[in-house]
């Protein structure tokens, strides 16, 4: 047995002594069996009466009795042990002796700590804990992990991870497989996942995850039982970190653009520099359209209401600056032909001009063929952001930023940044004669 075991007859004589008892105390079975009690060899004489009385008390009490006391080893050391003793009944139903299982207290405490830790992790832990078997299916899930996965604790068990996650399942399975094969990794990993749910746009979550390979302590060779997966949701902190990094980058771009534009003699070139710096990491293409006859024309800007056409209709927009739609390169001024861009009714640029603000547009999940062409935007465009150009109380035109399908739609923070860029472009264009 893994536990030390000894037994006593009704008169207190030692009748059994196993190998674990020999390992702990050093006395062999031949030396122990037949001795009249423990006094003088396994217990100090001063303590013998109390110890034997507590052990033999099990013959008069039902169930198991638990005690702690010190035993002596063969070399004279004292070992604190925890014992469980119970009566051994004879054929007549009377107590014929006592058997006693014991172990070192620190070993027992270690075991109890392990059990207590396991219970606490699966009941009270403030982070997710999942035991994944060798088939990569959850075997045990704590309450926090079940809430994070959006399911009950029993509903998660035995299901493939692909039934729980729509995105990030490949990365998670790869990490679990690596741990089973190679062992516990040295550091935690950050996994972005999306839960499988009925929501139209499920939220992506970032889970900081640690993995532990579990092996049976009873096997002669380490046989993996599965993986312990501990994770904590750090989505809010991660998004705050990303937003802060993005704000720092955009502030640096605005600073660099201002320094570069200050070296340009031509105001139109300065406006193109501002547009180029803004496109980095922000959009795929950029366009600048000015009101009326183009840059440098008399009366090109409109007043506070944004209506500058003599006929009383919406003002026309003439292309002034455009980034290359094919191979990458710097934005360049368009030759001043004075011909308005053929924007249709309700075009985002016209709406921005009318509202004197920003307008976002998107093709939606199913991109209709010709959506970009109908708006006079480069092929492949699926997201647009039009921002009005204002300087000295006048509307000078519209700046348009475009994204392809590999980028996310423009949001409110993007519109704020685009408005900041547009104010700098407008200030540069306002210097044109």
C-alpha cells in the first residue's frame, strides 16, 4: 500500500507491519511483528501509554479515529504522523484488534493542500480553469471558465473546441498539442478568440493563457493525462493598450507631417504631404476635392452654409490631389482641368459638404459589384470616410479616405483623426493664390 499500515491484536501485540511503515520508521516487519505494543522502540516510554490508549480506543468506538502523535524511527529520530485507526471485528462481531494506517504529517498536509487547491480552482477561482483531455476536449471546467465560454459547466464537457469557438480555435488546439508533446511552456500566451454565439457580430476576446501538462503520479513512466488551461480575460486592458499605441503613432505622424510640410514651398505639395503621412496605417487611398474651379481660382471657397454655387444648387467638386490607385507612391496634384468630378446624388462627399462634417460609408458584408465604381472610387474599395475641409470659416472642399476589404470599417475615432488631418490640409490649400 502507499500508506503505512500496522495492526494490533486485542492485547496490543503488533500483528502486521507493511513496507511503507518500514520505510517511514526503519523497522522491518520481522523486527516489529510480535512486539507487545510500541513502547520503547516505536514510541518513547513516556508517551507509550497515551499513544496505545488512543489507538486501542478504536475498539470501543464506531468508525475511524484520527490522531496525531510522534513515533520513533530506528535511528532515534522522532516523526510526527497522522493516523487513522479502526477496530477489526472477529467472527463473533466483537473487536479482535485494531488496524492503523499512518503517514507523515507533512506528506498528508501536502496532499490535503493539493486537494484543497484543486477544489478552490474549480469553485472559487477568479480566472478560468479548464482541464483538457488528450483528445483536446474539456474534461473539467470551473464556474468562471463556463461563464467566459457562455455555457453551463456540464454543457461544455466532452465537446470539441470548434463547437465553442469560431475564431482562435486553431491557435488554441496548436498550443494544447504542443504542451502534450513538449511539456509546459515557459511563459503565458495571449490568444484572441471569438465565441460561437447567435449574435450578429460576436465580440473578439483576448485571453491570457497558461498551460500545464498533467501526468499521472502513479505511473512508472510519465503518461500525459491532458492539459491544465488557465486563462484570464484581458480584452479591455489589451484594447486600451492598442488604442494608446495607435494614438501615439497618429500623433507622431501628424508631427512628422507638419515638419515635412513646413519645408514645401508649394501649398498644394504641403497638402499632399499631409495626405501621404495620414495614409500610413490608416487608409489605402486618399483623395482631395476642392469646391468650385479648383485650387487658386477666385471665390473657390463657400461660406458657412457650404452652398457656393451661383445657381443655388450644391457646389461642384474638382479633383485636386489623389494618391496612386495602382503601385504605391506619393500623392500628387491633379492637373487643374476645372472639370467637376461626376459624383451622383447622395454621394458621401456631397453629404459631407452639405452637412459640413464627416460621413462614413461602407459596402456592407455582401459587396455589390460596381459599388466603388459608382462612387468614382478605386476598385476594391469597400469603406469610405469623407471629411469636409474648412479654413477661416470657409468650406474649401472634401478629403476622402478609402479602405479595401482587408481593413476594418472606419469608426468614430478614425473620423476624429481624419478631421485633424483635414484641418491641416485645408490650412495648406488656403494658402494657394
